[in-house]
C-alpha cells in the first residue's frame, strides 16, 4: 500500500531519497523499468510475417502435397518460407537500427537524491523518487506534487483535453495534485514524489497515445489489406469451384475417388489456390518500408514507425515552426532599447533573476551573461511563463519593488503596442529586421495572490525596456524550402513570435510574403480558419492550441500535413499532424509524439525522407501490378475452367517457374531501385485498372489455347507445357511493359529472368523435374498465335491504362486532391506508376 499524499513543503525541505534507499527499491524491483517499443516489437514482426491466414492456407496446401507424395509440386512452400524469413529478417535489421538510435537518444528524467539534482534514464526512476519538473519535461512516472510554483501540465496526450491543468500540492490526492506519466509540463516548475512506476503507471497501463506504437496512415498498407480481404473472402468459393471441375473432368466425385484421380484433382486445385494469393506483395511492401527506414537511420533520421517513410511522400503541406526549424534554435541576446524617458530602479536585477531562474526558457536564459545575478532574490509571487499567454511576472520579497512582467510586447501591452504608439513603432521597427522582441514592464504594485491565481497582469503596468534577440537561420533551410516549392508542396511558417519577425525570417529563407498574419486575428470558425490558411503562409503570435487547430483545418481541406518543431508548444500540433517531425534538440515531450526525429537537427534531411517515401510508393505500385495481374488471371482461369469443366492447365511446380522468374525475383529488385516519382493519390485504383483487364487478357489467351489444344488432340503434358510457355513469355512481357522506360539496371534484371526461363526450358534436369515436354508442331503454331495475340492485348491494355491514369491525375489535380490548394502543381508524365522520373541508365 502506497503512502498518502504529503503536505506541501518548501523546496529547501525536500532532499529526495538517499543512495541506500534507492538501492533498496532497485533490489525490490520497484523501478520504472518499462519501455514502450520505439519500433515494431519482435512479436508483432513475427506475427505479421508468419502467422497470417494466407500463410496458413499455403502451409496447409504444402502439407497436403507432402502427404500425397507430390513433394515436387510443393516447392512453392519453400518459396513462401523464404519470403517470410527474408521479410522478417529485413524488419529485424531495421528494428535493430532504429532501436539503437532510440536508445542513444532516449530522454532523461530529473530527480532529487541526497539533496542533489541529477539526470537519469526514466527506467532508473524508483518509487518515492522526487521528480524535478520544469517546462518542456515529459513526466516519467505517476507522481504526487509536493511543491509547485505555477506548475501547469498538459494531459491531452492521455485524456484528449487540450487545456493545461494547474498542479498544486495536497488537494487530497485529487487530479490537482497528481502528475500523470506521459503528460507534459507546459509552465512553471515543481517537485513531485513518484507513487506508481513501470507497468502500473497511467500511461503504460492504458497504452496512452504518447507511449504506444500506433499506426500512421498508410495508403499502401490500407490498399493492400483491402485486396487481401477480398481475396480472403473469395478464395474459399473459388477453391470449391475449381475442385468440383477437376473431379468432374475425371468422371465425377465418386469415380475420381474410386480411380484415385482425386489426387490429381487436389493437386490442380492447390495450384489454383496458391496462385491466387499475392503473398509476395505483402513481403515487398514490408521490405521496402524496412529498408527505407534503415537507410534513413544511417542518415540520422529516426523513424518511429515504418510507414511514416511513405507518409512524408504523401505530404502536400508542411507547417514549420520558426525557432529550431528554420533557425538553428540558438538564441543570442542582441541589445536593450529603453522606451521613453520613464524608467524604474532595479530593472537590471529583475532581468538577472529572469535569466537565472531554473524554469527559464531558452530566450530568458540568454539574459544570464549580459545580466548576471549578483545576489539571491527571493520571489514573493510568480506567474510562470506560458506559451499561450506569452508572458511571465514576478514580484520580490527583498529586491526591486513592485511587479515585473517579461513577455511579448503585443501580449503584455495589447492596447499600446500598435504602430501609432512609441512602444509599437519601436517593436515594429525592430521586428522587421528579423529580431525577436520582448518587453519588460513594471508596476508599482506587488502581485497579489488573487492576480497570481487568475494569472492576470498587474495593474498600472508601464513599459521600461525592449529586449531584442537574434537567431541564426539554418544554412540548409532556403535550399530545403526551395525543394518543397519545386515539388508543389505548400509551406506554412507558424511561430509564437511577432508576425513581422517571422515574416522577416521567412523572406530570408525564400518564402515570398510581405508580412506575417497575426494569429490573434484568426477566426474561431474552423471553415473560415481553413480559408485563411489557404490564403496566407506566414503566421505569428500563434498559441499551441491554435497550431493544433491550424493543422486540423488544413486536413479538413484534404491536405496531408506535416508539422515540424522542437518546443513543447509544438507537441500538440505534431501529434495531430499526419506526419510529425521533431528536432533532436527539442523537448522530450515533442520527440515522444513525433513520427520522425531529425537526430542531428539537419532540416536538409527532409528531401531524403521524401525521396525514400516516393521510392517506396512508386516501386510498390509497379510491383503490385505484377502480383495483382497474376491474381486476376488465376481468378479468371478458375471461374472459366470451373464453369466449362476443364482441367486446370498447370501443375503447382510449373506455376512456381512463372511466379519466381516473372514476378517474385524481379519484384524484389524493382521494389528497392531509385524512383523519385511524385506521389499522386489513388494507388489501388491505378494498380487494379491495369491488373484486372491485363489478367482478363491473359486468362482469355490461356483459355483459347487450352480449348484449341484439346481440339488438336495434344497430350496432357504437352498442353501444360504449352500453357507454361505462354504464361512465362507473356509474364516477361508484362514485366517489361511495367518497367518502362528501361534503363541499364532494369534491363539487367529482365535479361537475367529471361535467361533463367530459357535455361529451365532447355536443361534436361529442369525439364524432367518441371514435367516440360515438346508441345508438338501443331500446338507450337497455336501457342505462338496465342502469345502474339495476348501480348498485343496487354499492349492495348497498357495504352488505355496510361490515358486513364493521365485523366485521373488531371482530375485529382484540378480537384485539389493531394496537392496544395491554390498553388499550381507541376505534372510529370502521365504514367504515375513507373515512368515519370525514373532515372535512365
């Protein structure tokens, strides 16, 4: 039973656990040793690659053939096993790389032990530890607040409520005193005693969104899952239809059973069933995601979920936080500018206290060197800084008299900061140069308890000095933004700074904007907000909640939104965006909810991520047409041969030839080759618009050949050999069609597959194993005619398909789907799947 909440105590009275007490709790196992997966768990990788319904079907068919003594026809099982092992191995490699990066860049927790503040790994926190909480921290374990100074916690990651919650000592253990793990400190500071650790903590117990491995939106994954569901539902009826036809071929169910022909009927049915399943498509997608994530890891980009590689390629609007993204995040004090003739004694000491305050943000900390704290100042009342208010206030027990307020000029003096006032004119002039501005105001009145409780600015406040700070623009920012503009991706610069300051920085990195939009004028209506975001590109004085609303408004217009940032005030928007991107220099809370973390802080890595995503999407679209075409023609053959009661024209071992050399092996190479084709929505629609008609053409050709071969009186072995030849040559042709334009790399892959087919049909050992014979002179003329006609039909399908894709792309572009609205988007060649920007050899 845990001890109850302690009464409020001063920070000086709290020393934390001793070394011996920590050691005892570690020995008892009362530690926070619980870690959510930074990538897919080993179990989930195994389940995804091994324990699937289709693997179960393939495994059952494999086992049946072995029991029937037809091991030669069971080689597809070995191929499926190899696919599973390769897929899992690639994902394990990616997981190992991502986990190593996650471990090296893990957050830390601040604790008080033996009266000394120390930073430790969150898993080393023990029960009864005293956590030291400051703005930007993500709370490592459930804790009871024992001392607080304006402490506010954002629990939206856990509860969905966006408003920050005040945390105070006592409160009988209610929500006002309990700081939950996974929540974020947004203002103030405090001390809290850990009351629950590990699996018992709130975030871990309820798999909170900030801690769990959640699924990012993936068009590839959802489209492939849809195909698999449809095939899964259809495979049962198709199998029964084929089995019935095969039994009828051998004289009916009773006769086939008595004569033993049911064995061949079962083998023929298994050939159809296993060929229907596009197992390799799932494998290729998993491998492409895993390899892409591993490659990005080598470039210091941590991918918290593999499909996020695809996600950024689909992004058409990037929202950028200025500080830490466009700028290096290192703020330097610039100068002090007096306002008017009025002054107040002690303003330098007040600035020194702000700079030395342990809870100071990055801007306030810049005051430490120009205004060193020469003597301790005891604050009497404090209103801590908040990203929503954008100011903080303090009055002292023994120090400069009155109240001192430091914050954004427009927020501290909203009525006197217009361009017509001295303060407003000065701030506007300074902000237009790209410098960050703060104002220090003074009131002769001390901050009352009521004002501190209500977080209200003291009365009779007058401006004393304006402080300016400089930020260094990232050298790679302009080039990266130019890349996004060339790709038709919209840019929105969103910051809490003065709109003029933000606009000046934006112009410096190439964003064409006369001035920034003041977020205080943003409409409350979401539809009107979306209109503003379509029209303007640079925004200042944006609160954390407004950042989240802006992301949601853009999404409501059909945009796929990426949000970058590094501060705790960006966490809500990063979590809401389709793809959240955090800088490694940012707050732990921000990195915890981001899909991607730029570990070395290089903004220029984003084009690399986009390129990887586009490679994944474009290549998987290409290989999906190969796999889905096979599924389509097997379905056609199953239906036609089932209705016409024809013997299925392949043995499983013969289908393994065409599967491996015209689809499986080349797909592995094609899925990983360079491809920078721009993303266009409608992956499944485009794939099926080729695969289904091409499958019908191939199925019709094989049906005509089978009927013609029967009329010529060829043997069963000759008919199967002819069908295998037709499927092999047509399969190579489909591979060639979908690989256009052919470069050296793709030419080598296609050439190697063709040589492999020639060897299989020529080497006696192979022909004996696969039961390939001379199809006969009469059947040779027939299969030649069928091959020519089928290839011609495939070319017609591709010709129509390319024009369908061009019309579909034009319609989507005109409708604003997947593009940045009101911005012209350059169009590549019409074939979105393979041809637009594939590099030539």
